[in-house]
């Protein structure tokens, strides 16, 4: 079995396993006590904090450990907003932030749009930092498509505007420190090969911060509860270990990901590779396949021995496509995210590339997808307009039905697709772009929307 979902949770690093086992014997006592067992636990906790702070690039007394990365995000956002309540309560975020950040920022957060690579423009970011903004949040790199954000530049304009910047560094911290003059930073140990249940929150000196919620004297009053010292020690030890391997592994994994990015469109027709091809994390690539049910494709790949993830609507309980793909305006159907863990052999990537075309073809065949380079080829003597009723049908059926009938109208003719599937809002325009057809627009209906497509070729 090949595990290609390190962006969700990386396999436990051998160093983490060793440190966890070793510290179970020494780190079980209360580090706040003055007797011998307490002092031993305190030494372990202090050493772990120093190691983690060194990796983050902050002072040890600026960093606290939390029960998770999500907990760190909510503590960071709520504490920073409360500390600046006299300024306002608005939070600026990018439209592609992790769901934990969006939940913490609230529904009234100002969302800065991104380009098709998933990156914010610094000018848009600066324009959002208006009156009443208490905090800005920007991920260091996308958890879904790997695109790196201009954190240093964003931190600079935040500093000029007098707004603290919280950086979600969960996906990137294992690869290196976050540059720029940021104010707060969060991360999660299981993303770099540490144990689950350990997060980091760094708050720079001078940042106004008022912890919200339950409180006690532990972790500077910012993260209440008894510290899980063995897990914290394992998290810090594994972070130091992966950093030591990062430079060499980044070069090797980037080459493997480049191979995937290049070969997938060659091997699988009607496929879109998304995210920045250069300014990205070294181990992560995302692509989407037309006429494919993402959940079925993941099951096919699982049967072939590959564990991957997806942002397609058909893989989620909400039946809505990933907010990241939506914000980027890219194809969501048949979406696959491959994120390679440290040590992934090149042979497994080659085997994945050999298996993928058959898996996609199998799903397309079951769904009755059009075969070849397009059903629109050739002249049509049919009506000048057609209506496709795809109400009640889920991704990718509306697009498949569109592809089947577009060739029945003459060039200049139109097809109207009726659909109440949220993914259609992304996938029909994306299909038009990939197939050289003209997307005219959508008209909202009482149930779903009517999508108008004009045949261009």
C-alpha cells in the first residue's frame, strides 16, 4: 500500500516514535511541581519548547503548545481579536484559508480573492486592511494545491497598516521557517510526522493578545490543561529531524511531483493540473479529471493500493466542491490530491502513473462519459438550441450530459444545462475552457441554475 496523503497527516517519523517511547518514562509527572519527577518533566518540556521555537524562529517564551493545530488557530484568532477589540473585530483572510481559520474568523471575515493558482495579490491584500480590521490571517502554503503565499510581502503591508498577521504554517513548517515580519503563527505536529494532538501557537512580544475561553496557569495562560509531555517531546524531536532532512528531500520529492505534473495530462485526456507549477510545496500536486466521480476514482485507486485525497464535491458530506477549488475557479470534478511523505520511492510514483489511466477510464466508462477528444467535432444539422435537464443529478453527470449534446447544435448554437449541483458552478465553465466552448453565464432559478453554453467549434 502506498500512502500518498501526507498533507492530511504524515506517517509518524521514526524519531518521533523513539522520543515518544523514551519520554513516557520521564515525562508523566506534573512539570509545575518542584519534586524530582516534576523537575524531570519540566526539563523535557523546556527542551521541547526551545527546539520548537528554534524551528519556528521565535523566542521560547513566545511559543505555547496546544491540543491541536485547530485549537492553536482558534486560540490565536480569538486572542488577537480580543486584544485589539478597541480597533474593531473584522478579520481579513484569503479565500483559500484552511477551514479552521475560516471558522475562527467568522462569517463576517473579509475574504481576499485569489488567482487561478490560488495566490493572493499583495495589492488586494493591502486594500483589504481598512478601518476596523483587528487581524489578518494568511496561510504560508495551501493545504490543498500546494501554492505558496507571499507571506513576507503580506506581513510588510500588515505592518504598515498596523494590523497583526497570523500565519497558518501547518503545511510548510516541516520544510523550513516562515519568513517575514509575522505576528502570530500556528502549526500542527501531525503534518510533519509528529504525533497527533500537538499544536503550536507563537505570539510575538508586543502583540496585543487577550486569551479567551477556559484559562489556567499553564502555557502562559494561553492553552489550559495538563501538557501531554511525551507527545510534545516527540513533536519537537520530529520537527528537528524533518528539518535536517528537508533540503535533500525537497529536491528529490519536487522532481517526483514534477514528473506527476508533466505525465498526468499526457496519460489521462481532459485533465487539469492546478496550483502554481513553481512557487509551491515540494511534495504536493493536485489535478482534476473531466467526466469522473471523485469518490469512485479514490475507491479505484485505493483498490490499486494508493491512498490519496480529493476536494471534489462527491467526496464530501455537503456535496459542495472544496472552497479552495471554488475560489480558484478551477475544475473540481474528479479531483485528486497527491502529497508524498518523506522517503517515497520513485518506483511507487511510476506505479501510480501506470495505474491512474486505467482507473480514470474505468470510472468514465461506468458513467457513460464521451470517448475521445470531444463530442462536438463535425457539423451539426440539429436545432440551434437544446436544453439538458440535469436537475437532481450530481457531479460529474451534468457535464457529461453537456458534452454528449454539444455536437448536436451548430456552431453558434447554444445548450442550456439545468442543474442544482453546486459543483456545476465550477465545472461547466471549466469544461468550456478545456473544450474550447463559450460559457455565456448562469441564470439563477428557484431550483438550481440554468447554465448557458454556446458552441464555438
